[in-house]
C-alpha cells in the first residue's frame, strides 16, 4: 500500500490500514517527518516505511517507485490527496501492475479536504476520477474518492483518514461529506 502524504489525511489512512495488517509506504517531501511517523507505527507493531517523494520531480517519482518495489513489492493500494500532474504520473505508473494482478484500489481524496476550494481544481479532480473509472472497466481494480460537496462540510484529519481507509476493498465509489453530517472540530 502506498499513501501520498500532503494534508495529513494520507497519514491517518496509513495508520489505520497499517493497524489492519497492510504493509505501508508513505511518500513525502518531508522525509524526516514521515520517517518519524513510520517509526511510531513500527513501534506499535505495524509494518511501515517512508521514502522521499517530490511529485514535481520525475526523477523523484522514479526513485520512489524503486524504493516501493524494494520495500513493499508491487502496491495493491494507492491513496493520494493531491491533484497534480506528478500524482497522475505516479498513478499511471502503479496501476498497470494492479490491472495485471487483477486487484487493487486507487483512492483519491478530494481537493476540498486538503483545503483547496477552486472550481477548476475540483473539475480536474472529477475528470481524473472519471478517467480512472473508464480505465478500470472490466478489471478488478477500483477507483474511489472521499470528498466534501459543500464548503460547510468539515472533517477532522482523523475522520477523513478513517473514511479513506474504509474505501480500500469496499464497493463504494464515492463518499461525500455533507455539512449537516460532519460537525466542525
């Protein structure tokens, strides 16, 4: 399982999935911080690693994928909470192995949960999810998303991370947080 740490939601999902037996690799530009987090997970008996990943640098993506192959093998889950060309590049590099294996999950975290409230970014996010859906037709690989549909929908990082982790292996495609359903913290 790979999670891309940007807003903390990926970290919360990683902790939950590691606690349920997943081997976790956290990709982040803040390697020292992510390694301390992975060490805390290992201290509680989970299997977790951290590796440097800068999605703006194609060489960093290549090195990260090499580290992933060495540390965890072929990923069966990819969680990303950033919508950038680099994240899309990473996803397109990971999914062929998922399709070949006949299983996998790509879970996207909506930009509004990472604090981005731009209509253009949200349209790009929707298009990305729809594109993944189209690519996965006829395979056992799933694309899913957790997002907030209204500006008033607020979730704690931990709550959003639990929702993201819950998407792994589920038959849900989209979980939308509504303002009345999630109290502000």
